[in-house]
């Protein structure tokens, strides 16, 4: 499956409408991004069950800012609307393949439970202080 160009117009719907989305934040002038591009494209062709999206940080500065992308390339992996991976730096193809395998193997029920627990902890202590 070819990679999808992600913009502020289609980013949220792409993340919401697909189980797993791998996002590459990149720019034309970035050497490591150019080197990583073919690895990303090859993985996109191999894994038709995953959406591979690219965000051009020059064209989409709001998206880069929203996710605090400080250096590029930055890879993010979303699964069921949860960020499972977010790291700057290009990966060699074997490491990228390994990451994709790990993401596919994640127990999302467990992840959603952990997220709910974190959110519950975050809201504790904010109640009952209105007097």
C-alpha cells in the first residue's frame, strides 16, 4: 500500500479510522529523512494491514508542533488511537521491521487498561477542592 500524505485536514480521521498507523515526520532538506524514505516505503508495501503516513514538517508545522516534534525524522506509531512509539531518528530496516512486529504483538486491551488507570490517577486529587 502506498504511503499517505498526512495533513492537518486528514490526520485525525486517518488515526481514528485505522487500527495501526505509522507516521514519519520528515522534511525535504533532511538528509537522514531522505535515507530513511525507501525503508519506510518498503515497509508500507510489505504491511498492507497498516497505514503508513508521512507528515512534511515544512508544509504541516501545526502537526509537528502538536506532537512536539523537535528533530526529524521522528517516527510515531498509533494503534487504536494510542501512541505506542515516538522516537526521533531514522531506523535501519531490520530495526524498523522489528518495531512493526512488536507493535503488532502488543496486547491493546492491556494498554487501554493502563491508559485508563493513568487517567484515573491523573484525575485523583483534583476533586473536593472547591470549598
